[in-house]
C-alpha cells in the first residue's frame, strides 16, 4: 500500500509560519535541509544519478547522438541547479544552507565546496 503525504500539526517557525508541516511519504520534511545519508557526500544525489545513467546509456549504445544529448542534459541540469535551485535554497535557509555548502560539494566533492579559510 502506497504511503501518502501527511499534514502534521506543529508550532509555526520562522521558515514555515504555517501551523501544519508537510511530511513526505519517505519521511522527509519540506522545511529543513537534509544532511544525512548520501546528502553528506553530495548536495544533488538525484542529479548525479541521472547524469551517470544517461552517460552510461550513451556509452553503452555507442551513439554520438545519445552522447550529445547526455552532455546537453548535464549542462541544462547544472544551469538549473546554479541559477534556480541553489538561490532558492539560499533565500529559504540562509546561513544554514551556506554552512552546508561549505561542508558538502555540489557533485560528490565537485562544485562550490569551500574551505573554512575562505
């Protein structure tokens, strides 16, 4: 039986002034940064998986068109992450997201991971 999203009553917070908190089927909350599991190694594990899948399929097929499509997909995803998703995360979570950026690279240690000496 498939789980559905649940609304849990809670105290309003600065990030989410609503009295209810949305709990997604897999137990994650929409108003906190996930920093456990694979998110300790990469901020974008789903995109890393997509890229590996498309590049693997392109390499396996031996098709230049598939390879070009995969590279185009990588470029589009990177632009989306850097120009849409990360600015949204910065506006939503502020300093908490900046600390996460300092600890965890965008793509398994690659991309905007900064040392504490910056």
